[in-house]
């Protein structure tokens, strides 16, 4: 699936849920699917600045595609990270850099997160894109 198809699938999944308590429960369930990040990658330099909870992000290139692994100490944040990685993991760095993550707006995420969580979500997106820029330079 391409990035638009993945985002559209996420939007469809969220449209099936009645209210925001169901959507939060779903995000928490998604967070449980996030593979734990190896302890060796949970270092201070991999913590995303601007997040209320601790979020670690690790990236590398594999076969020309950006690979992202992440973890958090907060279950709802794990779900948000899972959604971001579902869309951006295993894409080319160029694609990650250019992607408009419209699914976040369409599912109403920005309006239903606390201001600190919304800022944290923006910090995660920014860091993923910065890593993609670095990976793109590494590729050349």
C-alpha cells in the first residue's frame, strides 16, 4: 500500500468508532502492538524533545527505505507513535519528507488531544521528518 492508502485505511478505521472514548481505547490497543524498542536504543539522544512523556525514536536505512522504531513510557503515546510509524515506516526518505499526514486532521486527533499531547505529536512528526532528511543525505 502507498502512503495515501494507508492513511485512508486509518481514517476508515476511526470512522467506524462511535465516540472519542472508543477512539482512545482503540489508540491504546494500537499502542500495545508497537514492538518494544531495544534498551540499547533508549538513550538520551533519541528522546524526542517537546513530548510530555518520554518517547524514543531510532531510525536507519534498509534497502533505501527509512526504518523507524520507537517506544514510549505512556500507553496513549505508544498508540500515536504506532499510527505515525504505520504510515511512514519502510518508505523512502524522500517520501517521508514530502508526506502530508492528513489522516491526523481527518480523524480529529489535534482537536481531541490535550495541548501538551498535541505539541508532543507535532514534535514526533518533526523528528521523524528530520531523521528522514538525515537518512536521505546518507543515501546520496
